[in-house]
C-alpha cells in the first residue's frame, strides 16, 4: 500500500470559503497544515514569529493556486494576538478556523534545567496556546468555528529529558477540554480539539537547542532520532503531511460532532 505522503491528493473543497489562521506556519507541521487547508479551498493566514518563513509558506500556497497571506505573530505576546486578529478581521472578515501549532522544544534533565528555559518553553507552548484559545474564541463566538491545538504524545507518555515540553503539552490537553466545555455551555458553536503528534521529521529535530542536550546527557553519540524511531511501533517518524491530515479533519465539518477530543497521530507510540 502506498503511503499517503507520497502523493498530494487534490482537494475536494472541504474548507471552501473558510478563513483559517495557523500559528507557527513558517515550517514543519504548520506549513504542511497551511498547504493542506488551502488545498481544500480555505483562505489561509500563515502566521509565524519568523516573518520571512511565514512569507515563504504563503508563497508556496499561492504557487499551488491557493489563497495564502503571511502575517507576523508571536504567540507568547498578547498584544501581538490582538493586533493580528484585528488586522485579519478588518482585511478578510470573520475567522472560521484557528490552528494553534507554534511550539518550541527544550531538552535536558530537570535537575539542570534553568527556570528561564522552563518559562521559555511554557511561554511559547502553553501561554501561546492559551492566548490563541482566548482570542480565537472571542473572534469566532458570534458565528462559530473550529480550534485545533497541537499538543504531543509527550502529554500522555513519559520520556526522560523532555520535561518542560511534556508538561506544556499536557497543559494544552487540559486547556483543550476546558475550552471545549465552555464553548458548548455558552452555545458558541466552536469545537476545540487537540492533535497529538508522535515523532515527526521537521526542523524541530535539527535546529533547536534541545537535541544536542539530549545527546550530551547520554554521554555517547546517541542518535536520539533513531531512539524515537525504535520506540515507535511503525518504526519510522511521521511526516508533516500525516499530522496535517488530522488537523484538516478536525478543522472540517467531517468532525462536526467532535469536541474536547485528543487525536494521537503517532504510529502507535502512545498505544504501548
Ligand atoms: N516534530 C515533532 O516530532 C513533534 C512532535 C510532537 C509535537 N510537535 C509539535 O508540533 C508543533 C510544530 O512543530 P514542528 O515539528 O513543525 O516544529 P518546527 O520547529 O519545524 O516549526 C515550529 C514553528 O513555530 C514557530 N515559532 C516558534 N516560536 C514561535 C512563537 N513564539 N510564535 C509564533 N511562532 C513561533 C517557528 O518559527 C517555526 O516556524 C509544535 O507545537 C511541536 O511542539 C512536534
């Protein structure tokens, strides 16, 4: 059977006419999600703290005949959210979908972790998702919509040396459930769900500071990437497109009776 990642399926208009904002859309899973939602007919606002990367994603969407616009957004900064959402509303109208995807990773043993490193991780991953949920609900509550938060299997399964990320991602699950219940109780018609990726082959493995820390802590030239692969029942990393498919599903009307859910997309990692 061919892997779904080998060929980009043509869209069937599942998000035609929808306005979607994706955070951390400058690379990895966020970029794949931006392209997937645009292929399904959405107008996609590709946001990132790295404005150039956001522009590249928007350009890739337009190159594929989609509708994509870049915007600079630091998810950990509330003023940045307020300015960004006001500008989007003025230029494009009401938001239908928000994907809170931006995230960072910080590795190393808890006994050596500085409070600054802990707070940096929490600030982007958990504060950033809280601010997205808060302002996303405000932007969508008049006519409904869908919020998809990108958590991690680390929210479910313990793994050494990645404590700050795991704690932030578990917080995102609690936040997702609370937000789903509050939106339902207030009849906002906003669904709030979480996607939990396992190991996915993105820049997060190569460019951020946690990866060398993991190797150094093991005291050998450990291939931490290979370790994750061997702990994954499918014996491989996921692709950004495979996570994007789950985000697309939860964002779309196909998930119309799903809220407060956590969908693991992890090659079986959390089943063990
Ligand atoms: N790759 C994995 O194995 C994996 C596993 C589980 C969960 N995740 C989660 O998936 C999400 C996407 O990760 P990825 O693997 O694509 O990583 P990535 O590093 O490729 O992309 C993350 C993007 O977030 C942006 N970003 C960082 N800080 C930001 C901020 N303050 N405001 C806005 N944007 C910011 C970066 O510029 C980058 O474009 C993250 O939340 C990550 O925790 C990834």
